[in-house]
């Protein structure tokens, strides 16, 4: 079931160990499921309980430790030897007297790793304060340090196979977006549009299907378009309102997000003019992308356009994307914003989201792209602009 050749996993592991050595880390405790997947292939809906991939700098293979009922999933989905897959007992789940980190600390002690420099993903969604306290209590001689983004930065430049999966995800995103555009109409319920989006995102194409995306489709409508992170309700759309659609295709856990804005009936002059400014700025940002340019310089290209129209935006306009699990498809590394001096390199991948939100409405038109040897390649293939629906027809 491995989506990549064994050598690619081994190469990733060696790059991770090189970064560990630079930071003085001898044992890396990974709880982020995307990083676990990246290094081992592990893929299961088990990240709601404690689990861990342990990378020891002088050992050939990582060690997976997780819930007993999930150990078989590790055997099925990873390249690890069976002896490197260790299960903690089921009575450690939601037990005030026993905790999975007690078990993990015991294993680390048994294999002689209890007195080393240990890196933990302190900022991970999946690593609680309680888990950290249990580790510190059970491993009093270990020296802990924060390694939250160590593997995330190793993931920043994608392999050709990863790019292939992201292109497939982008194609799936277009299918989901087309389902949304065709569904949105006066009198249609928001939840029914969401259902049609999911059908497209999961069914994919005859050649390859889609995975569950890390974020649900975001569908603010009307005045709610002024805020970006609302989902759907069972209300019906009305005429002369706008709808933002932000979604992502996902294939082999790799994401390609895409956002568009639909106007049911003719939009206001202000909304139409704003959409044109947004697209102008988006195009300028894409034109600025090339190896050697910094993330900040891409944002400056966008900001130069909107500033001349008297518009300001203080939030970032993009972020690195790729392999991920709920609740986010972003990699939490490079961002397209002021002050980020990350230098773009070929096969970095980003979601460019130069959206604009005002007091009473907002517009999102976004693209996912990869950095090429000479510029950038937009991964998604969907007409760029405000989509106006009139008399059941989508006119772009």
C-alpha cells in the first residue's frame, strides 16, 4: 500500500536525521500524523488518540508506537519491520491512572534512550500538555527540546511523485468546484451544495479517487462572506447574494486547495470591481514567483497592486501546502507575507489566497501552485474570476 518507493522513505529519513544532528537531537518523538506518514507511510484515522513515531539518530528504522487496535494498520501501511511496531494496551485509552506516554517512556528506557537529547513536536495539534508532562515525569534524565517543525521543513521541497499526487488532487479540486458552481442557485440549500461537493471530491476521476480533505468545504454566503471560515447550514440561497467556496482536492493525503466566489444574480459594482482588483493582484503575485525570490517579495507584488486601488490587507496571502491530516492542509512553514525571507526553490508548493474581506462582503479567488525552474505552475485548472450565475447559467 506504500504510495512511494522504499528509497524515497529512506531518503526522507536521512534528511530528517541530518536536521536532527544540526539541532543536537538524538531522539525525535513525532506525533503530527502528516510527519508520521511522510517518514513511515502510516495512514489511519487514529490521530484522536496518542500515537508516536520515534526516530533515533543511530538506528536504521523508526519505531511506531500506538494503540493496540491500530497496530495492524501500521503493519499494513508502513515500511517498518514488525518488531518496530509496538502497541500499548487498550486500557491506556482515556484512563486517569494509565497514559500512553507512560508506556512510551517505559519503552524508551528499555531500549536505552532515556538519557538522550529528545526533540518533541510541542506545537503539534496532536501532542497535549498532559502528554508532555507524562514524558518529563517518566524520563527525568532526558533533555527535551522543541522540534515542532523539524520534519515540516524537510517536507518543504516536494519530489516528482509528490507533485504528481498534488496535480491529481488539483484535478479533483476542479471537479468539486464545478459541482459547487452548478449547484448554487436561489432556493437551493447550502447543505445540499456541500453534499454535491463531497461527492465530487471523493469520487474523483475514473483513474483515481479522492481522500477526505483536511478541512471541510467552507461556504459563507451573503454578508457572511465577510468572514472566511464558516461552513454550511440548511438555509436556502437567495437571489442577489454571493457565495464563497473554498475547498481542496486530496489524493494520497496530498492537497491542492482552490477557492472561487459565485454571485447569484448580478453582483454589485463594488463587488465586481473588487474581484477585478483581486485577480490583477493574484496574477502579479504569480508572475513574481521564481526560484531565488523570497516569500516576502511575492507578497509585495500583490500589495503593490491593491495599494494603488486604496486597499490594504494585513494577513498573509499564502502558505506552503502538501501532505496533511485534519484540522489543516497547511504545512506551517513558509508563508507569503511580509517578513518571511524563505527563498523559493523548485518544487515548493503553495496555496496563494489573496482574498479580500470587508465589513459587509468578501471575495476569494485562489490558486495552488508549485515553483518551477523558471517561474511557477498553477496546479488547478478553473476559470479565474468572479462567477456570475443568472437564469441557472454560470457565466465566468
